């Protein structure tokens, strides 16, 4: 099983990273895991140039390897803190770069835009003592997942990091999510 992690936090040891680790620790031994670190790679933003409306290419070539991994993946793990009720800018840029699959599906009539079906898990972390932030991210991601031929199997929305809400119950949920991929 090819698993692609799309990691949106600048912190390597924050709640997002810890929740991801709990999931990865519970993945089966046959999982082959690739990581895309949004802060490390800082994808260029989509410029709506519309080249993808007519051809199977993005005119920006900074994440060609990512597209390849995305298309070949069996499972996707999206991990993100909540920034202003949205994804942090580098992860938002990556998601916007998936516009080429919208163009494939609706402009070039490629159905499905990505042949290989996928399962997906979304992990979020936010400071406020409210589920709302994670739910906003889930809402934003769902239409994109449809384009990616991916089915959201499980969400883990950790909230309350500003007041150090204990992570343990959420770690357990993240660990259990491995079984849904
Ligand atoms: C620029 C910025 C914007 C943020 N916006 C929100 C927000 O809208 N809602 C919220 O609950 N937390 C917000 N936070 C807090 C983070 O979501 C929170 O600290 C989270 O636990 C960070 O997780 P991480 O350390 O795993 O990256 C924001 C933090 C930053 C730096």
C-alpha cells in the first residue's frame, strides 16, 4: 500500500506531528510511506494560467514529483493545523495546485481525473477550544478529495492546544484511523 502524507505544520513536534506519528506507528508493515512537507517545499501558488484546461501539464514544475506520488497513492493522510479557519498558506497553495485535476475532470472530460481510487484521513489541530476550525478544513478538503478519487474514511480534529488540552484521546483516534486506510 502506497501512503502519501501531506504535512502542513511548520512544527516537527506539535500536536499535528504527534497525531501523525500515532497513525504511522499503527500502519501495517506493507505500507510504503512518502512525505510531502508543505513548509519545506513551499509550493508555488496556482496562477490560474489555465494551461491545464487544454493539456495535461501544469506550467509550474516545482512539484512534478508530488503529482506522480499523488496519482500512484493508495492512501492519503492530510495533516494540518488551523490557521485563521483555513490551511496554513503553503498547504493552501498545494491544495490550489490540485486545480489541474478539476480542469481534467470538467474541462478535458477525463473521468475520473485520477484513475487510481484512494482512501484518505484528515488530521487537524487548532488552538481554540472548539471543533469549528477542524470542521472548516474538512469542508474545504472534501470537494478536492472527490477530484482526487479519494474517499474520506476518518477525521481526527484535535482542538484546544492554546490551553493544552490532553492529546491522548486524539492519539488513540489517530492510531485507530490507520485501520481505515
Ligand atoms: C497564523 C496562525 C493562525 C492561527 N489561526 C487559528 C484559528 O483560526 N483557530 C484556532 O483555533 N487556532 C489557530 N491557530 C493556532 C494553531 O492552530 C494551534 O497552535 C495548533 O495547535 C498548531 O498546531 P501544530 O503545532 O501542530 O502546527 C493559529 C496559529 C497561527 C500561527
